[in-house]
């Protein structure tokens, strides 16, 4: 109710103060252009926020992968540490075994010497020293040398094995030291990455809040633009229209210094039988939330493969030619019975305000799909309210 009173007061003020509708239309168009600039600036800001969010999300994904890789590496390092520790324990057991073997051989050697001394005594030694049986003496000396050589060889092998085991243990100790340092380094890196991940998540959350705020501002601007469009349509319906200029197409004759509303059947008789204004594909439907969910789409967006001619969907009279926020160059056609069709993102517009068109007449061309896609916007309004255009098209 407040909005209706505001619109009525604005219309009354424009009618009293402004000398002609032409001046009122210029004021509204200027305000729409200002809104267009503000909306474009807000959209650019939103794009920057979206790019920062995309960069942050990419970084967060990379950080998550790095943290996971470091965790896997930590598991591998821990397993390697355990394996090396088991090897060192095994070497310790081998060293202890060789120590025991050496002690056993040394004990046997001492027992052998003691037995020889006890067996022969000094008399035995004298007997060996003064023996006339030289062959037996040689055999005894040979036997003793072989025993001594055998014991020495065994001791040497055991000592070599022991030295090798001790060397391997030193190497394992160095490997364990390196692996322990690597484990600590991996853990430190994982903690640093996890901390950075938390910081980036907090920043991403802030950007989401900022984006929501900007989208709310953008929705308010769109609402302002819609109110201005409604005022423009109301002024036209009231009969305050600009004086026609010489036109290339047929124009309606003015009545009482202005244009009357188009006396047509509206669009209801064409429901289910209209063709798309240009050959293409509907890529965004009416009523679905736009990116970010800040506003509802009041029309449809069509993508064409090439720059194509745009045609009027039904007979009518051109009500508005100009620019609107986010829609660039726009044409609005009055079809009568307070039904209007709106065509946005046009180029090479061939009509002027007041021109009458038939169904299929060329309005202009779509934008270049390589520059802007979707490159055609289309709305249908009834008594100022946007309605779903797809319910008016032929079912194919």
C-alpha cells in the first residue's frame, strides 16, 4: 500500500512539475543509467569476491591434499622407524651372541691349556724336551699348532662378524636419527599447514558474508530499477507519451497531444502459441534463483549460436527504447490489455518509441554470443507483474 501511494505521489509530482512526458522519461532514463552504473560496480565487486573465493577454495583444496599427503608420509616414516628399530634390536641380539661365543672359546682355550699342564706336569714337559722319539715330538707339536690355528681362525671369524654387526648398528643408529628428524619435520609441516588451512577457512567465511551483503545491496538496486520501470509504464498508460518523431515504421497517431495505450488483444489469446523471439536455447528459466540466491529471475535468458535477428512475439506498439540495469539496450512493446514484452541485450535496434509492429517484425539483433552469453533476455509482464514467458510458447 505504501509503495502504491509513493508511486502515485511521484506520478503526480512529475505531472505537475515537468512540462512534458519527454522530460519525465529523460529523468527516469537517467536514473536507470545511474542504477546501471551502480549495479555494474557492485557486480564487479561481487566478481572480485567470487574470484577471491575461488582462489581460496582452490588453495584450501591444495592445503587439504598437502595435509593428507603429509599424514600419509608420517605413517610411512613411523613404519620405517619401527622397521629400523626392529633391525637394530636384531643386531643387538647378534652382537650379544657373538660376545657369548668369544667368551666360550676363550674359556675352552684356557681349559685346554690347563689340561695340558695338569696332564703332563713338569715331568711331562721334561720328557718331551728329552725325548728320543723325535717323530712323536713332531706330531705333538704339529697337533698343538693346528689346535692353536683353529682356535685363532674361529676367534677371527667371530670378531669379524662382531665388528660387522657393530658397524651395521652404527649405520642403523644414523638412519634412525635421520628418520626421527624427518618425522619431526613432517609433523611440524602438517601443523603449519593445518593452521594455515584454519586461517583460510576463516577468511573464506568472511568473504561469503561479504558476498551475501553485496548480493543484498544488488537486490535492493534491482528493486529500485523495477519501481522506476513501473513508474515509466504507469506514466505511459496515463497518456503522457512523447511527441512522435519521423519514423521509418508505421506510427500510431497521437490523441490529445500524446499516445493512447495500444488497443490490442494483449498476449493471453496467444498463450501456448508464441515462438521464441530469436532461434536459440533457453538456458535460464523464469523464477529460478540467480547465482548466490539473492534475487528471483523475472524473465528467461536465451543463448543463440550466432548474432541473430530478434522478432516481436505479437502485434503491439513500442513503449520504450533505452538502457536498463544489467540488460543493456532494451525494447518494451505494449500489446494491449496491459500486457508488455521486454527484449534485453539487443544491438542494432531498428525501432523507435511509438512504432507499431506486427508479429515477427524485426526489433534488432542479439548481442554477440562470443562477447556476452546468454545474449538475449526476454520478459512478459501483465499489469506490471512479471509472469513466466515459457507458458506462452509453443510446446515442442
